[in-house]
């Protein structure tokens, strides 16, 4: 579970491009909403100002790679 924050729509585009490279499911949670993190339309339906979390249903190596790939948008 990775907490993330987008600064603008360009961040969303880059995020979708990164997570689309994964074979496993990647989900984005915002409150009680869950959208496919590979879907730019799904992401644009949520309020980007709120706290969000990303989860990956892949193996351990894939999850570790995702943490590294999303470090630029992760909240410390």
C-alpha cells in the first residue's frame, strides 16, 4: 500500500503510463472509491486533492519495483 499525491494532470498521465507496464492488477483507492490505476478515465472521476493509496496484486518483486517506480509521486 503506497500513499500518493498528484500535483497536476501531467502527474496522472505519467502515473498511468508507469502502472500500465505491470501485468498484475494495480488499484487506486480514494476514501471508499476504488478504480483501476491503469485507467486514466477512472482516475479522473475521483477528486485528485484527496489522499490516495495504490495497491498491487503482483508478486513481491513486482511490488518492490512498483514502490521504486512511484517514488516520485509517493507521500513520505
